[in-house]
C-alpha cells in the first residue's frame, strides 16, 4: 500500500475502534476522504483492506457499511476463534520464551491501567488485548494459524463485545490473562487451552446478553 493508503487505513480503523462509527452505519468514499484527509484513490485501497478484515462490508448494491453481525454470525465467529486460539495457546505453552512471557506480563499491566481509568479506556484496552493475543499467536510458530486468526481476532464481534463489557467484565478479562500467563510459565498446554477456552466463552456470553436469544432453527420437524 502507498503511504497515503496506509494513512487512510490507520485513520479509518481508528474511527471504527473508537466507536465514532456505529455498526450498520452507511459510509461513502467522500466521507472517508474527509475523515482521513486524503483523496478517494488511497481511501479505496484502505477500504479494500478493511473489507478483507471484515470491519467493513458491502451490500448487494455495493453500498458500504460498518459491519454489524447477527447473533448467529457472532456465535459462529466465537466458535471459530475458540478452536483456533485454544490450539494457539496449547502450542505457545510449549514454545514461549521467558522474554515473551515478560512481554505478556507488561502488556497485561497496560491493559489493567486502561481498565482502571475513571471511565475505562476501551480503545487502549483493545490495543493491549490485541497485542497480548498477537504474542501468543507468534509464539505458536504456525504461519497458517496466524493468517487465519488475523482476520478473526479483531473482527467486528471483538469491537462490539468490548463495548458491552462492564468494568467488572473487563477486569475478569485481565484476570483470565493472568491465568494464561501462569499456565504459560508452568509450560502446561492443557491448562493454557482450558483457560483460553473459558476466556472466549465468557466473552461470547457477555455479548449474547445484549442481543437476545438465537433465531429459531427449522428443518428438524419442529416449528
């Protein structure tokens, strides 16, 4: 990407993470050009990248929207994340260096500092959370796994879920990270896998409370 495209990408992504743009909100290239201060050509390149990351979506009529997923979409995304990130945690437990464990401890301190503001800083929380999970994925030493997770970890579900958390929920996330660090320090892949699984299921159920029950399913003889 060109420098202007990188600038556009960073600014649009920052807006998405800060909740300045709401799920389901329609966007135009002109709006995004004004937000980013660059021309429409680099905006188009940035938009394509954000579409690849599932942060922006297009309708059948090619109109552009901030991604807004259904309950079923969210449930599937968490199920995929759980399968992949539990595997990543299991691999990382056997491969993390002492330096990387130290990095995880430092990142989680930054995450806790973001939470303990008078008003929790969700953007800083998300940045620290992303960095924490990236260390785990890197330590798993699986490029294929990293590629797959790269599109899931910061999908719209993560952004929306973080914004539905209470301060107690955010603190629980930090405690989950502490337990993951303990499992990694103990070189215990089973423990690491179990903690990652419960961490992600807890995140899903926190979100699920805000969107209600899943849509009814048909086709099994029941109405």
